[in-house]
C-alpha cells in the first residue's frame, strides 16, 4: 500500500502532494513501483495535528480518487469520517482505511457494510493532539489485541462481512517510543494473525524508528532517513504473514515483500506446512502474499 497524503502538514511528506495533479501523478508512479493499492488521505494524523473540516477533507481527496480510479489504480481512502468514506467509495475507492477503527464516527461501520469494501480497523485511543497521554499499558500486546477485537465485535454487529475486516495494531498511535510498545507489537504480530483476520502494518517513517536510529548526539534520525529501517520491518512482517504494509517508498518495500513470499513459498518446514494446511479461509487470507487478486474482498473486483 503506497501512501499519497493530499495534505500540507503530514509528518513525513506534508505538502509534497498537496497539489491534486502532483498527487495523481504520484499515485500512478507508486503503482509503477509495485504498489497494489494507493492510500489517499486528506487529513494529517501526525502527533499534535489538528482536525480539518469535512468539507476540506472531501475537497482534497475526492478529485484525486476519481482521477486515479479512472486510470485503473486500486485506491483506498484514509479517513475517519463516514461521509468522506461514502463519497470516496462513490468516486472509486475500493477500501476504507480508518485509523480510528470506527470510534471517531459511529456511522462508519454502517457505510462500510453497505459499500461491501474491505475495512482496515486500526487500534486507536484518541485524536492526534493528545494520543501520547493515552499510551499507558500493562501488557501492550494483549490490550491492543483485545481492544481491537472489541471494535471488531461492534463492526460485525453493524453488518460488516468478517472477510472484509483487516486489523492494524496502530504503530505510533498512542504507543510510547520510550516504552518500546511498537517493538513489542511487531515482535508479537502472531497475536493479531492468530485472530484469523488479515493484518496491515504501518511502520513507515514512524517516530520510533528515528528514535532507535538516533546518532551519538541523541538526535533522532529524520523521517526520510528511516526508509531502510522500514524495509527491514516490511521483510519481517511479510515473512510472518502480514497481508499488507503501508509505506511511503514503494519499490524497496515491494521487493522485500516478494523476497519474503519466495522464502515462504519454498519453505521445507513440515510443521509450517502442516500449520498452513489447517488454516481456515480467513486465516489463509491473513497469511497470503500481498497481490492484487488477494482478499480481503479482492480490491481488484
């Protein structure tokens, strides 16, 4: 999943694709580099970001989605608002990526259920302006998983098909870099894969990477200089069975996914093969390689 932020203030590329024509060109370029879906967002969710109006968010994303869809690009919309998601799907979006997991707008699940598109449900404890104050856990893996599953229950009750649900542990969102929350979630990705739902991981250029890679002076590495670290995480989570990775630089991450897929396809580990033989269809979707024909919901349909 390649990222197109149609915003002036996103944390890693704010302003670069704010012009609609540049955003459209960038989305097409990302597909050429290997993206299976392009994630278009019109509201920054960086730490400390303030919300934009619904009208402004619609103005930013709908023309870009329409143009990309007309070019045959599989598009997802990155939004917390049900009306924006509805307009985006009408414009050609094939997936809804909601960082709030339906908490910010209770009507989101109904919209997704009616649209019958895949729905990325991220772990979320509050808006960006104060999310780090909410990064308090006794067992981050268990609590994030359990809180996500509570959201899934509500989403299922609203009529969303379980095969359309994708879980996102929400790296960097209400997770403390100092406490190592993000690393624990990556190390224990199996806790989310074992739920039977597909899993998306979004580590690209996140602050916890810059902190890890800080120089001897203690200054965190810049966002753009964390791309190699992002590829390392992509390799690990793809090998573990993640359905999708959300990234800013597509080509090296697409290469990493292909390498991980080749290794898994040629594994001679009998225990591994026995495990895959016993999977349910949903579990198999959560472990399959990221390609355009894959579920949830087959975004190419």
